[in-house]
């Protein structure tokens, strides 16, 4: 999990192979939550109120950076997958397949 920030025992992370909507993960002790970057609302999970308040405050200060980096993470993951598949084809571990055009 790529950690992007840590403060007061809270860990903020963004994964490479994530789904929409753009979001980040926050952990505090045994608590976990997922925060929508655009609306700064909780998508799933729960944090103690004080920790959630600090996470939302941090996210509001870095919202534009988070939105800018989210598609880069997804694109980076796809590039890595394609590079791995290409390597497998070159090593003969996978057969390249292209569907016939009609």
C-alpha cells in the first residue's frame, strides 16, 4: 500500500489498482475508512470522530493534488500490467492473441 502521508498515528494511502470514484484510504489503529476525494465523504468504513475530522481537514488542504495523482496511479498500474504481459509473451509463457477483424 503506497503510503502518502502519516500524522498523529493516521496513515493515508492510495492503491495503484483502484476503482472509481477517486478515493484514498485512511487507517487509525484498527479503524479503516475510504474517503471520496471529490466530496470528502466516507465511502466505507469508520474512524473515530476526532481522527476523521483530521483526515477530512488534511484532505481538504490536499484535494487538488489527490485528484491530480489519482489517474496517474491507475495509469501506472495498467502500464505495469501491460509490461508484464508483454514480457510473458516474449518469454513464450503467453501466446499473443488478436481477434480477427470482420
